[in-house]
C-alpha cells in the first residue's frame, strides 16, 4: 500500500477523494499526510482508512 501511494493512479485517487471540496477532513492535515507519504513516511494505513470512511460516508449520504 505504501508503494502504491508514492506515485500513480492510487495516489491520484487518494488525492482526488481526500482533497475534494466536499470532504470534511482538514485539508492542511491531509496534504501533510499525503506529502509525508511521498517523502517516505508511512501514512498509508491512515490515508487508506480516511479514504474508506469518505467513500462510505458518500455512499450512505452521511453528513458530519
């Protein structure tokens, strides 16, 4: 997972979901996690869970 998020389509997918204007997460924090991932930090599990939560939230029309 960590390797997938360094470049490519999964990285773009995570950026698109987590930095969308309708995503409720703090953009500064998300950008920091994403940037850290490309620099070798292992934020992949955190990012994966955030993406899963956001996809679940959208599918079930949950607002927070």
